[in-house]
C-alpha cells in the first residue's frame, strides 16, 4: 500500500479543507469518514438549518406582504416540501464536496477510523447502516493506512444533560430535529443561545407554537445586553414565548417543568417536542487518546497555535479541538494545519503559521440576523461607543427592515468590536472584521465611497458618527 502524507479523520469543513490544502501543496492525502461527507455542517448543521431558515423567511415575507401592497388572501406551508428542499440542498452540497475531494485526487474511505500509532490508521469498512441517529458499519472488513501525519477532525455532538432521558420520544437533539418530516404543533427549546434561537426562528415562522427556556437572565448572553433585548423583543413580537432565568427541573412525557429562579414559581410546558440546545461537545475518543499519550480534556484535543497535538505527527482541527464550533474557524484551522504540516515536511519549521483567534465573525441566523466581531472591552477608558439604528438607513426604509441597529466600540481611531441586529447584517459585518484584524484607521475607511442606497452605508454612517461628522444621522 502507498504511504500517505496525511490521513484526515473526518470530512467536515475542517477535515476536507485540510485535505484539499495538503493536496494543493503536493501531498498525498486520504480522508476517512464514518458518516456522510460534509460532516455536521453539511448534514445536520449549517446547510439544512439555513435552508429551512430561508423557507421561514419566505413564509414571513408572504405573511407581511400586504404592507408592500401585495395582497395574499390565503397561503399554507407544506412542510414536507420544505423538508424535501432541505434534503435536496444537503445532497447537492455533499456531492459538491465529494467532487472537490476527488478533483484533488484525495482518497476517500468510508468507515470507523482507529489510530493504531502515529503512523498507522486502521479503518473498519463495510456497509453503512442508519439506526435513528446512530451510524455503524456492518462488516468486519478492515484496511490499514500508513501515513506520515494524522489529522483528527472528528467534529462535535449535541450536549445532553445527565438528567435528560434521550430515549424519550418527546426529546430531540439538534441533529434529530433538523431531519424531521412533520411540523410539530408545539416546540419547547431548552437554551437561548445560537442553536436555540435559530430553531425558534425556523419553527415559529412555519406555524409552530415555540417556547424558549433559558437558565441565564437573557438570551444570547455572550452578546451586548442591547442586542439580547432587541432580539428578544423581535422573537416575542413573532409569537415566541421567551422564559429567561428559568431552570429546567424535568422533561418527561411531553411536559417540561421549569423553576423561575427569581420567584421560585414552577411552570409546566406541554409540547410535542423538546429540543435540548445547550451547546455541543467535541467528539473525544478517550481510550485511544490515552493509549497514544495524546493530551485532551472533556472539551477537546489539546493543540498548540500551529494545530499540533503533543504527539509528533498527530494534528487536530475543527470542533474536535474544543476551540470553537464555528465552521469558518474550523476551515481556517484546516488551512493553517495543512500549510504547517507541509512546511515541516519541507524542513521549513521557522516559517510555521500561527492560528489567530482574535478576530472571529459570529452570525446568528435569526429573523432579523445578529452578528458580532471583536472583543467588547471590560475597561472602557478611552473607548467611545456608537450606535446607529437601521431606521437611519435609506435601503432599510425602502424595504421596510428598519428594526435593529449597529453598535461599535472604538479606541484611538481603531475599531475594537462591532455588533449588530438587523436584516442581513451578516453581509455587512466583514468590513468591520477586516478593520479590526488589520487595525485600520477608521478615518481612512470613512472616506471611502459606499454605494447608495445600500445596507452597507450604515457602516460609513457609524464611522462618521464616531468622527463627529455624520451627514445622514444625528443623536
């Protein structure tokens, strides 16, 4: 058998990116995938959820069409067709990634991978069976892959508290909920973070009665309080019941019991399904890592800034590292890992590239969207904070998406952080991410012409406001 430059375990965004980049740089690569090509993002995360959110947006648009002078007397949501479109997008994306790997002459092995040693990966092959959410391989056929490097890209799984009975048919993880074919009449979501709010967006706009139960005193607690307040207002205006400061006591037979942490009052919520959306955990193969001497914690595989584990020749990227569950972070880790792996192979250790986590754009695909980038400083000495509502933006007024705002933190004419809630704000945040990463002087960006009328103009407005020379907005 030919020896590989690298064997990548997992074909999600981080894994297949690593494989492609190594191949581009002249390496011979194999990818081992136990489930489906594309990983969580393609099959149970980004792709299906955003596909369903797009259907939710259309439903919201039809519902509100009268304000644009378009009268729709009656409409209905065919959830089976929503699900069919979702599945079609998944299949297409999966095929595109598979074609990408094949284009770069990357060998694909379907099966369970076990790291026998730093230079050897054993793959249990066979027919893939699907039993609910569990996938396993029916035969005992195995193949040994010899390699100079191994990249662990095994992804993550939904976090389920110990007191939750996962066999309860009323309880679902995000992996399962994203595959359902029938719309639940009532959905309760445990967790007011990114995953919880995105699913609330999908199902509330499809017609489900949605309740969010959050232990903390506000949803999206990692964001600015004004962002949390605005998205809560928007959710409630769309019929979502938001219960913050509530501790889940039990979930059984379609009834969730929660305690109000402030009043100690108990509330019982009946539902068809309860989604547990309190986060995700890295997939960690403890016994194998212990045997190999790979450092790890419950959060993930330990890596340095170059994506190396403590065992030479073994690397890790993506959710498996516990650094982030964002696909774009995993993609960047994959690029850094691949380039460093190939540089070491060529004896260029002095030029290794560090992974930089300082500037990571984050998007919550709610209606409206929420975005953030940079770190909001705890010490505001010398920092100016500026906020511009979308009601000041002409494009937002024309299209009647005036809810929401953009908020920035600036020091010494440099952007430190920015957050926003509003229509398609994910498409304007990259400008701020670039400014933060490049430490650009806001005076330079404020002088650049921004097309009119566009949502992107609000970027210039907030910069000019910070410079006390805004010509289209005042406070």
